[in-house]
């Protein structure tokens, strides 16, 4: 036994030395990626280049395959390193339009507003912030009357009322909003301002470090050529731009946001009412159920006013939720009637509707579940 212990200790020392070398290599790699970030900033190149990432991963997977190493392991390590390197590259960005002398973020002290303030400042723009007290003091009108770009980043429930006050903007000023609904804010901006108007929806939360690999939906309003520079600037920040009609966007959000948030709210309320022990739930949960429970917990760790505004903002979405409630009842009827055959048939019908996407989800989700199990992730 002592012989095995000595051999094991020797091997562990070797592992420790190799791990130490890995750390040294990561330090060297980070220094190189930081330099790459500086070059990209000077050249105005985007931080995230999908083709380069795809090529790099493909080459390293082939290399791993050739030497008998798991390509999945190598890809997993690479993606984690690249995610870190993107963040080490994004300290500064090139300013696409140096002629813009005054960017104003209305609500710039809010969570998402701060993200935009930081991105503009790191791109060399002069940024001003307007908050509620500035309207009362009169300084807001002074700041806004000389703005080249105004971004409205206030809660949904006051967005239209804030926009209605923006009557002092210069004709050339670009007016944009970043709320999660688009039709009503876009109409309000078009009514109050005769200059360039564009609706934006950043498809990420304020906890995101920036726009790298994030989607920003653009709904065009008026004079697109006047804000082309803004779209390009967001691309340099790493965003993927998706253009959409405001009506198309809002219809999709009814399913992506309203329905999911309301369903999660009801699930959380049901758990509270049943009052199970959360430690026990996480103990007995496999990674996929811990992820699902984490999504529920994540919702209730945030401001209730935000989600109330999203859900209550458009009464047209209530009919969608009512239909969901009815289908839930019909599914429950199958159980109460012991109609297992009917359940299986309905299950297959839904599977057919999802088609190949369901198979893609099955494959891709395996990687998420493996990560969720690392280090007992999401256990209490």
C-alpha cells in the first residue's frame, strides 16, 4: 500500500507541475490577446470575428483528434479561454464617428443604461447622463438641446412619457430607445422628433459585460443613413445586429419574454405555496432540473417592477396567456382521464412540430448539462 501511495504522490506532483505550466501559458496567452485588442481598437475591427473563432476551433479539434485527445475537451477549453480573451480585449474601442460631440443617455444611471454609458466612453465619446432630478432643475433641457445622439434607457412604464418631453432635440440628433418593446416607443419617437429615429432592443441583461456575442434588434424609424454609424459602432462592440419590423419584434417578445416570465412567475408562486425544502430539491436534482430551478430563482432575484412592466405593458398578450392556461387544463384532463395514449399522441405531435430543432437541442444541451455538473454547480 505504501508503494502505491508513493507512486500516487509522485504522479500528483507531476500533475501539479503541469497545471502550473498551464497557468503560465494562460498568462502569456492573455498578454497576447490584450495586444490583439489594442490592434483591433486602433483599426476599428470588431472584437468578435465568428469566422476566426470557427477556424481556430476547427484546427485545434483536428490537432487533438490526430494525437488521440478528445476534441470535445479541447473545444471546451478553447471556448472558455476565448470568452475570457474577449473580455480582456474590450477595454477600448475605436470611435466610429468622431464628429459626435455629445451622447446623452436618459436613464444612464440605471443598470442597462450604465452598460451603454461605459461602451460609449470606452469608444472615446463624450457622454452625458440625464436623470429625474435633471428635469426638475432644468439642466436636462440644456443638455438635450445640444445632443447628437439621445438614448432613452428608462423603465418601460415611463418610456413613452419621457419620450414625449424630448421636444428640444436638434434636427440632426439621432433619437433611440432600448426598451424590450418597440412599436409604441418607436411611434412616440417618430411623433416627437422630426429627425433620425431608431428603435433598439439589446437582447441581454445588465449583468452582461458588454455586447460581445450579444444580439441587438434594430427597428428602423427615420433617416437610416444618419445612424448607420451607431449600428457600425455596436458591431465593433461585438454585437450581432438583427433588423426587424417593430410589430414582428413585439409579436416574438410575447412568446420569448411575456409568456416565459409569466410561466416562471406562476411556477415560483406554486413552489412558495407548496413550500418544499430547496436544499432537498437541489440535492435530488440532476443538472437539467437544477438549471430549470436556477432560471426560476434568477427571476425572483431581480426587480419585480421590471417584470411587471414587461408582462402588464401590452394587454393584447393576455389572450396568449389565457390560451396557454386553457391548453394546460386540457393536458391536465388527459392525466385525470388516465388517457396515456392521448398524452403520447400529443407528445409526438409537438415533437413533429419542433422537427430537427428538437434533435439539435438534445445535442447542444448536453454540453450545458455537463457544465452545470462541474463543481456541483447550482447546488445550494
